[in-house]
């Protein structure tokens, strides 16, 4: 019985890790696309997980609500921060720090 519980816990950890990798990639693509639309440069081609919560999605199901941080530049001289909020595997919203336009 103890080995069954251990296997279930191990499976849950592996599934969470696998899901997190996929959601992080989706968040990176979302940030890259959003920066392209805003005509700014997406820096370092990466996002960083800064918060993880459990929240209900639009169908009322519990899922992970992840907050990712990314950096961008409008002029190439200064870095600004943006946030991507992922509800499950779907982008909920994107926020960008105020930046000067060229």
C-alpha cells in the first residue's frame, strides 16, 4: 500500500512538472507575440514564474493560475517588465510597464 501511494505521488509530481514546462512555453510564445504587436523587443527570449495559485477557470474547474514575468525594451537602452497571467494553459491577460515610444 505504501508503494502505491509513493507511485501516485511520483506520478503527480511528474505530471505537474510536464504541465509546467508546456505552460511556460505557451507563456513565452504569448509574451513574444504581444511584444511583436506592441513593436517592442522581447528580451532574453524567456519568462520567469513568479507566482503559482489555484483558481477556478471560466468553466468553474480548479486549475493552476501562474504569473510569469518577462522583460522588454522599446529603445534598446532600458529594460521594462511585463507580466503574463496564465489560467491553466490559456493566457488570461498580459500587462506591460509604461515605456517610452520611439
